[in-house]
């Protein structure tokens, strides 16, 4: 008995030490939870600051640097357009602005409601209730969110489309327009499903430091999407064919080479099945960069005007506007990913 009592007495300090352990462990756990949040806060500030720096550096604050012959002159549209054309342009802008801004505000309000109130959780619970496997639940959640945002903006998109019809800029039927809306929803759903699935895996594998992978993954996702967009997404909405060999094609390719903007091809888009607008653009970067000319432009404008419009678009590419926009978007997504941990 005395031996047992001796052992109990000897173990008393150990038991006391064990009784005091929870406080250090709690403090250590608090530090473990605080460090990722502090690092995320610092990273988000740095990334959003980088967005500001890129914007400040890449914005053409003075489009015509240096001395301008004859001095700077205020632009005067009356030199090129009639008063009736100028008034029609102003009326068109006034008619198109309300649905554009209203749709933006409604979409932002919906995102805030879903993110900051129980309605978002209820929507996802109902959408994923019958999905037995987490990839299916992720796809269902992405579909619910993208569909909700798309449906909220659909009336305003239809309003804008009616304005384009009224001014003769849209040739698209309403069934065709709705098909485009469904295609756009599908593309958005695929992107969000991939993003949410990767985010889910990161949060399970790294519950405290998931935001680092999310920030890096978000950056790469934006860059990758911008790179593959011309070859993966644009063909869903338009048909393209190479501009036939001839003086115009040779001139456009030579112009791109002189400007230091290598392109893989000069393509013609069947834009006339949607619009009467005359346009051209340069999309992609690296091996996916190409010149795209609307078929409406080729049918309505002489070759020298087509070359003038393409020259303007090549100027954007020469200034790396696509790359700068991609970089800004990628940094903003990364900063947002890090910021989520701080909330």
C-alpha cells in the first residue's frame, strides 16, 4: 500500500504538468490559426497593390508623348460625321447605358446577398442535396450559382439586345440569342466547376494554407483561359475561315510583322449572322494570337479602310493590352483568393 501511495505521490507532479498543458496548447493553436490569416492579409494587400501598380504603369496617360506638331487639338467629331450621325450616336449611348449599369448593379447585389446571407447556403443545400459524390455536388453548386447570376442579368441583356435591334445593329433572332446565352452559361459553368473542385481539394489537403494554392491556381487559370479562349471558346459562337490569299491578306500579315506582332493567321468571322457592325480584332497571345476580321467589314469597306481598322487593333497588341489585362485579372483573382481567408 505504501509503495502504491509512493508511486501516486511521485506521479503527482506529472499529473499537474499534464493538467497545465491545455493553456500552452491553446495558445499554440491560436498562433497556428493566426499565422495563415496574417500571411493571407499581407499577401492580399501586396497583390492588390500590384494590380494598382500595373494599372498605373500600363495606362497610356499621355497617348501622344513628346511635342505634337501644331500643338494638341481637342477632338472634334464634326470633322468626320454629320450632326445627324453624332446625335444618333449620343442617343444610342443613352439608350444602352441604363440596361448595362442596371444589370451590373443587380448582379453585384445578388452576389452580396448570396455571399453574406443564409440564402446562399440554402440555395447550395437544395442544389446539392441529391448528389451522392463530391464532384457531382461541386458541379451542381457551380450550376446553381452561375444560373442564378445569369438569370438575374438576363432581363437586362434582353433589354440591351432590343436596343441593338432598334438601331439596326443586331440581325439575330431571339431563339438564336437565347442559344448564345445558354452557350455562355455552359462555358461559365465549366470554368467554375473546375475552379471549385480544385478549391475543394486544396481546402481538404491544406485546411489552413489553402489560399496559397488558390491564389496561385487562380492566377494560372486566368492566364490559361486567356490563352486558349481564341481556340476553345470563340469557335462556339462563330465560324472562322482563313482570309484567302491575296493583296489584303499579304498587307495585313506584313503590317503585323512590321509592328512586331507575330500572328498565326488572318481569319474571317461570320459576324453577319448576329450583327451589322463593322469590326476587326486581335485575340490571344503567343501561339494563339490571330487577326480576326468581320465578314461585314470585308463586304462593306474598301481594303484600305480594312487595313486602317486592323492597324488600330495591332496597336493594342503592340502595347500588350491583352497581356496587361490578363495580368490585372490574374492578380485580382489571386488577391481575392487570399482575402477570403481574412474574412
